[in-house]
């Protein structure tokens, strides 16, 4: 909510579908960030072995 500057009142006024869509988007972004982090760690690790 902070990232989007939504107050609790704004969040409460979203219907269940809107909330579900927002939560799914956040989950997808988190999964992508974890994937990119693992890839960066893998690349860093392979560079250190050279």
C-alpha cells in the first residue's frame, strides 16, 4: 500500500476482485524478483570460480 500511496480507506474501498488482482500482481512481482536474485547469485558464484 505504501508503494502505491494508498491509505487504508482506499484499500477498504476496493472490491474483492480488485484486491485479488492487486495481490496476484504483487505475488508475481515478488516471484520474478526472487528469480532474478537467484540468477544474479548464480552468475556471481560462477564468476568467482574462474
